[in-house]
C-alpha cells in the first residue's frame, strides 16, 4: 500500500501553526470584520483556539486520513481536506451573516477533518452497515453531536454549521470513491498479487485492492 504521507504533512502543518499560536503569532482565524482576508478561508483550517480542540482534530485526522489515503490517491486526500474546510468556512460566513454575528471568528480543522472521516465511513460498506458498532464511526458521531449541541447553546452556532459543510463534502467524496471502485473479484486480485507481486497489478487494480483493504481494516475495528 502507498505510504500516507499527505495526511502527516497536513498534521504537521496543524502542529506548526498551533505551536506558533502559543508563542503569540497570529491564529489565522476566519473572521467577518472589515480587516478579514480571503486567504483566511484556507489558513483557518490549520489553526486551533485551544488544546482540546487541537488534539481531537489531530487524532481524527491521523486515523481517518491515514486509512483513506492508503485506499485512494494522495492528492485526493488533500483535495477532500481543503474542500471540506472551504465548504465549512463558507457556511460559517453565511450563517454569521444571517444571524448578524459580524464579530464572529472561526478556527480549527473540524470541517476539513470531518470531510475525511465522512468520506472514510461513506466509502466503506462495512462501516456503513455497522455504523454504531465501529469505534471510529461512533467517535465521529459523538464529536458531531457534541459540536452541534455546543453550537445550539449559543457558544458557536456558525462553527457547528461549518462542520456540516465538511460532512457534505465528505458525502460527495464518498460517492465519487465508490463509483471509482465498482464491485470486482477482489479475491482474484489478491491471488494475482500473491503470485506475481503487488507491482504486477495495474494502477486501477492497485487502487481497487487498496480500497478492499480499507474496508477489511474498518471491519476489524
């Protein structure tokens, strides 16, 4: 299987920004004031306002991103992460405009990370069938519920909606992944890889076999 280096690069960027913030550097938050920069729509998804927020997102990023990256292409994981963050940021801006929260700010990789988690669950038939019996699935569901409840209590309603933007991107990504990996005889591919080596498989066959391994790994969790 290909090494999941993109996930670790994203995690490293999150760590670097968090450490920089501890030293007093700009938190790179997405805000709605007159000095807000459009670049913040990208930078906010690498910054965190507190350690608990940071640790939760990093753990979900590493677990979901690593497994997903081993089943699909490296660039796809980066695209899902960034698109999830952007979708969450745009929904946050729209929600704050509607409720008149012009001084609200958004930080954190939650939307981007939830996009990866949702794509992982949605592209694994076993995780979908055993949603409440899979530890990763349960952890994601609990995180989502806590975030929504936290937002509904008035702490950060825009942030809660941002998470939904990430989940929407994850659902779209899962549909695309499933269409790219139609049902095939994976046993035949496994036999071919055993007899002739993994390198003997075509790029499409390697992706299909990696996706099968993703589902098998999810079944064991």
